[in-house]
C-alpha cells in the first residue's frame, strides 16, 4: 500500500506527497496533462518539442541542469501520446532547488528564436536518425496511419512529418505552452525523505504565485469501430522481412484493458510464452516475436510483431500466428497458466514500486487517470480475471475484421 497526502493550491495545482524516511533522497515529479494526442493535426510533434524546450532555459534561469547538478541532482523527462512527465531526484536537504527550477519552468520558458532554433534542430535530427534513416524506423508511422482513421493516435509523439517541427514558429510554441503547461493542467508529486507540511510551504512559496491558466478540456474524435481488415505491403533496405499486426483494444481504465494485458503476456511475454515457444523455438518461422500493447489512455492497439527467418513467406508466418490465436479463442486457458501470468504481473508491479522515482511517477500517472489510489487497487483487477473472460475477450478483439497488417519486405 503506497501512502500519500494530497492538497490543491488556489491556482489549481494538484500536489501529492509520499513520505519515505528510509531514503536520504527526494524526487520532484511534474506531470502535465498534454501529449501528442492533444496536438493540432497540422502541427504535430509539439509535445515532444516541449520536452526539449523545457531544458533550454526558463524565464529567470538560463540553464536548468547546472544548478541541479550542483545540488547533487539529476533529471529527465518523457513524452507519450497521452502525457508529458518531468522528474528530478536530489538529496532531500536540497529539495528547494528543485522547487525553484520547476516553478520557473512552469511560470514561463525563455522563449527565444535562438532556443527554438537549437531545439528544433535537435528534434529534427532525432526524427531523421530514428524514424527515417534507421532500419524499420518508419514501421509505426505507417501502422498508426493504417490503424487509426480519426483519433489523434494516428501520429507518433515525434510528429506526423518532419515539416511540422521545422515550420514551428515562436508564436505557435508560445500558444501551445500557455494552453497546456499551466498549474490547473499539472500534477506535482514529491516523494522521499520529506514532510508534507514543509512541502506545502514550499509549494505555496514557489508555485502559488503562478497564474492558474485555463483548464484544458479534452474533446478528441472517437475512432469508429473497425469493420474490415486493412493490409499494406512495403519494401525497404532492411536485413529481414518483418511482420506487424495490430488489433484495437480497450482504453486504460476499462476492464478489457486488464484482460488484454494478461492476454499479451500469455501470447508474447518472454521465452515461455505461446508465440515464442511455438513459432520461434519449435517451428523456427521467426527469429524474434513479441506481443504487447502501449497502455494507451484511449482505445489502444494490441500488437504482434516479429522478424521472419530467411526463406519463410509472409503468408506462412501469418497463418502460423492465426493458428495460435485460434487456440486461445477455442480452448480455454488453464487456471495454472492464468495464475502464472498474474504472478508475473504482480512481481512487475512490486518491482516498479521499489524505487521512489517509480513511486512518484506512478502516483502522478494514477492521479491523472482520476485517482492516485487506483495504484493500490489495480492488482485486484488482474486477480479477478477468469479463463472464461480471457477466452471471450480474445474472440471479441482478435477478429480479422478488427486487424491491421503490415508486410515489411526486405529488398
């Protein structure tokens, strides 16, 4: 059970404090309720661009890293389609340094043509390196466009196309910042060797004076239920043929999400999983094979992807995968196999909760989903799932009419 205290500042900033006196460290985690799904379809890649801009200097502090390092701290950030998260860890006695740095970033960035030019170049290089020049780098650009017709999950966090970031103006960037990076759209989590009363005083002092901003109300287009299978073939200069197939699955807080999570473990969770045992080890059709999903807040994608062994045809590989799926759909899995994946899930959750950095991040994430206490009850949701539900759900979502397939041929 992870304990925490919660309070809200007058400007709408939600603050959660997790006290842990067993460590000399403290973590300050700021989660903003903005991800790639909140971008204008004609101006994508902005949430990720901001992850870089937020380290490029704020209104009173030209360099974020230097003062933090002098206080014995380190930091990082990540952006997803759903959210943006910034976090730093430092000795607890120096925690006010983190409050000073984070509050100044929230107050306002140092918007300059120079900073924008530098970070724009960094992001464009990243786009080229990972998504244009890297083997298989464009697979997910293609898959998202194939699988989604309406929902903004159609593009990746890096952006739909390079020109969107290349053409970003200082006004575009300012508008995006003052729309999303406001106290009312943020969650501050402090974890470690701290006391709630002290954190309350620091929060009031450093974050209290920042203007609230307007509450961002998400109103995204709903992805229509897919009625027919979609397929595409591509050729590229890659070493091996790759096969990627996705199916639409439930959103993060739906019961179906937890069933899908266990289903991906049964099919593709490591060396003892069904797909690996059958198609990699026994039939030797794939050199590697994974089954996973993205944990998306809105309806996401369950994925099976792998590289084919040379000489194996796409049709042969797809047929073998279809046979494994059919087994899950027709023959109920045993209590023993189900228990095994529930135990594995339980140990993953327990392991994640070991570091204060992970705990702070989890508290912020669950608070964003509606209630931080969800992280204390989530395991029960996995334990309640039955073999019948797994079979039923696999028949519901792993339909051919709900699928998107990419044949990625080596030239």
